[in-house]
C-alpha cells in the first residue's frame, strides 16, 4: 500500500457582485462547499455583494470558482473579485455568517 501525499491546501477569498442576495446564494455556496469538503465562510455584505472565504486543495478551489460564478437559479453573477485571504483558520464544515 502506498501513501499518497496530501494535496496542498490553498485559499480563496472573493467578493461576488450581481444579483446574489435574496436568491439563496449563501445556502447554495454552503451546500456546494460542504459537498466538496471545503472549509470556510460565506456572508452577505451591506453593499449587496456576497463575501466568500474558502480553504481546500487548489484543484478543488479551481472548480469552486466555477461553481461560485454560476450561482443558483435566480442569481446573476456579474463578476467575482478575488481579495486577500484571512490568515486565521477557517471553520469546517463551511458555514454561513450572519
């Protein structure tokens, strides 16, 4: 039996612009993150955007970016702006912040 090395964990932090509040976006992100074993948080911001912080293997985060840009039915993502990730550990399982 051969042990495979753990995939390097990366971080993704971003602000999602568009019609992303009032359409179940945070719940969609949480459910998708948990399905893919991604740690982190999602929250609505006062300016109508949604903020996401995530930690997972780089390949998983690449797929998660696509998921975020697609959004749930009813959402219209205009753009995803990457920001500086926090240095603090992120919660696992993924959670919605109020």
